[in-house]
C-alpha cells in the first residue's frame, strides 16, 4: 500500500550556494532543489536527509506532512533577534520544542493524529505558515500559544494551567488560522483562549516614531549602518533595527501576555460554550434566511404551483425532483403562515390530476407529501 510524505525546506535569509545545492543533491536525486527551496514527495521509501540537521545548516523553515497523520513545522530564527527564553512557558514534550545553535534558535512544532484514511496535500502549507517566522522575530508569540494548544486540545479535564495568553490571539490572521488548521487545533479553542487577553496585537512601529529614534543615534553609528546598507545585501538589517527600537521602547503592560490563567478544564468548557453560541447564532441566521426565502416564494405562489404541474407532467426524473422540491417549499410556506389545510387541498387536486402516474405518486409519498 502506498503512502504519502511531503518535505519542503525554505531558505529565507540567505540563498543556497551552488556548493550547498550540490551537497543536498547527494541526499536525493529526485528532489526539486533551487537556491531557496528543497521539495520532495515520497509515495514509497523515505527521505535520506535529517530535517533537524538540514535546518541547522541550510534552511530557515521546514514543513512535513505524512498520510498517517504526522505533521511538523520548523522555523529557524536569528538568535540575536529572538530571545529563546520567550519560548519556555509554551514548551511541551513531543509537540513544541526548542533547540539553539551558535547563531540560531530553532522551533519545532509537531503533531501525530489518528490516520483516517485520507491525507492533505503538502503543497502550499509552507507559504501559508512562513509569515509566522517574521511575526516571531517581531515579538509576536501567538504562534507559540497555538502550538501549546495543539498538545492539550484533548485534555478536557486536566487541572494544569495554561501559559500566558499573548495579545491579539482572537484576531483572525491567515497565518494563525493556517497554523491552527495545520496542527488540528479547533478554532473554538483558540477563540475561547483569546478571551483571557482582549488586548490587540502589537501594531507596526509608526514611521514618525522610528524616524525620531534613528535621528537620536550617534552619527558614527548611523554611518556604520549606511555602510552596511551599501555593502549589503543584509535581509535582516531592517528586522535588527526594529528589534533594537522595540528593546528601547518596551510595550505597555496592557499589551503584554495576560497574567490571568485558566485550567485546561476551564479552557475547554469555555470552548464548548463558544461552539454552542456559534451554533445558536448560525441557526438564527439560517432561520432568518429561510424566512426571507419563504416570503419571496409567497409573492409568486400561483406561478410556483403552475411550475410544479409543468415539471411533473414531463417524463424527466430531474424535472420530477425539482417539482417535488418546490412542493416541499410550498408546504413549508403553508406551515409558516398557518394555511396548511389550503395546501393539502391543492395537493389533493394535484394528486388527482396525476392519478395514473403511480411512480410519481410513490415519489410523493417518499418525499413525505402525502
């Protein structure tokens, strides 16, 4: 029986050299390798490379999917721009781990779910998840909390407390939604968790504030920065300057991760309540929509009865199905306005008209119209 494994690596900060691409080619003759990515799909066999080692040496991002339910995301962050201590509250064995090299911090998020016989194609996932790397470098920790949720989404009665909830968790950014889907985290659980910290996510640094800070730097330091720009390219120079700005201008306390903690049991109870509320609202919207449809149907009721007779008079099964559906709608309209007796009288006349069409009458009975 064939399987499916998808590997994709991405180089972001620095393209692969020709020598590096040659080294990677020795691991696989079938992989798609360019200066910025390595992609390989296996239906039989396995990739000979070690993803952890490749991340340490070559790449900044990695995604893996397998048909038996395994999924993994790795992001490599520059150590000078990301404090590994920020990850500590969210670490969870076998789900969210951290390792460091001399220059980098590498985050690994992974899950294993029960194989349901179907799998999702891997193409496109890394494009959806890659913006999380830049967000983490910028101090946005929401992805870490979702990673922690991935390991606790089934612990409904656990009394352990959650880690700090980062601000902006309830804001529906596409990369965060993609991460929740990738790790099989119910969106209702994310929405419930977000209630602990309603503060918005950190916004971009205002251009004027950044200009004032830059103007305050010593002239020699600004000259050195300009020289680095000329000598470039340095893809992380902008991120480095933003990091320095944020260090000099820490956020207000209200925009930090919330201090109120809930147990996992409380979190899951909140998620169930959120799901129930969403279902109630969805049912209300569906009911309002159906009322509008019935009101529109009432305006053309005589015409609809004529259409029903025309459809049932043909020999086409598709016309019969359409006619029976219209009859069902007319019956619902009659119930809605309390005129079911009138509908039954008209339906009886219709049955008399088609009394010799026994197959059609049986279809009416199966549709509950008798």
